[in-house]
C-alpha cells in the first residue's frame, strides 16, 4: 500500500481553504468525469480526485491526515498506519471506527486501501462509526449519491460482517437520521439500534444549495454571444436549455422543479454560465482570433 498526497491530487497547497478546495475539485471533476472525458486513465483519476476531496473537505479527516503527513511520509512510498494513529484521535486502533465496523457496500466509488486503512472502510464511517448515543444506540454517517437523494432507492452497507439494505426516501436531507432497529452493537442477548446520519457524496457535476442543485455550463465564446440550444444534465436526466444571446460568465438560468424533491415544492436547478475561449491550435484559428481582436477594438499581434 502506498502513501497518497491528497493535496497533490487536487493540485492545491496544504494551506488551501474551503473555497480553493471546492474550486479545484469542480475543475478537475469536470475534466476527468468518465462520462465526458477522453483523457487516458480518466476514470482512475476521477476516483483519486473524489477520494482526495472526501478527505480534505472534512475537518476531522483533514486534521488527522495532516498530522500523519507531518510525520514525513512521501507520496508513493510503502505505508502502514502507525499503531497509535487511531488512538491518537479518540478512535480504535488502526483507523476510525473503533471495534464497530461500518462499511459502505455496493455502490461505492472504489476508495483505495490507503483511505480504508485510515478511515475505517469508505465514506460511510466519516470518523463517526462507533460513537454511542444515549440508550446505547450507535451512530454512523452514511454518505449517499445525489441520484439516490433525488429519486430514492437503497444502499447496501456492511456492519460487523453483516450486510444490510438501507431504504433511502427521495428528498432526504443531510443531517436526517435513519434508524435501523436492532442493528447496532451487541449488548448481551440483544443489539442496540443503528442510527445512520445522512450526508451527500461529492458529485463531479453538481453542488447542492439547500434543495437547489447548482451546475456550471461551459460555453465557447461564440455560443454565449450568439445564443444556442444546450443539453444540460440534471438529476432527472438531460434537458435542452435555450441560452439567450449576449450571455456572459456568471449569468444564471433557473430550471424550475429540477432540484431535490421536498415540501411544499421541489428545489430548482441553477445553471451558471462559464464562457471560455478554446485554445487556437492552427494558423487559421489564430487568424480568426486576430480578426476578432480587430473587430472588438483590441490589438492583434
């Protein structure tokens, strides 16, 4: 097993703040998303980006990782968690989660052995598995895909060698709790309840703001200037969106009812336009940019 540099994976410095981490994640996730990227090894790169962001966006995980990194481990070198790593942060030996094992099951995103050795087996634990609530109940954090939060469904998890199917209602929010009666830790002849606190997994295309879904649509300059019909992904499938002429970076379009379900009404999807200038790779393309510069009063070189 090799030590991983999560800051290097996102291309940020260890001093990066929340906004910089989020911006780096969004940029890289769009570039390497397996559904759109033609880059060689895009799927594996996308997984490593997700894993890095999962650690660095979480204050507890990031603090633990930073303390470990400060011991001088180098990316790519052979690594085994120090015996005192879990105990140092108030958890059981060998990682987060103590003696209560809670693993994300099928539907996970292929986290590395390095991640699992530190944080107890996937997103599900999040450093919280094994914490006892009043009356002996056990709390754990279950991170679900946005697609399941949108449509409802089920998530398979492993608990102390047992496989459980968790039913997820559509529109469930972060912080809400699903109780699995009798599925916690053994207490004599019975088991306590398992309380699963819901969180959302980071998504390669969408961000969440309450019940609204935020999406950035990148358009070449001519489509933004002249207007176009763009195919935009939503949690319910792709929709065609008319882009008005003279759109600029930062312009927002609202897709009513395309956010997460809820009462009294579902959220919306907010599409923010991001205008970019494609790289000129031929002499003809560079000539076109020179003509544009002249037409818009700039200086052509």
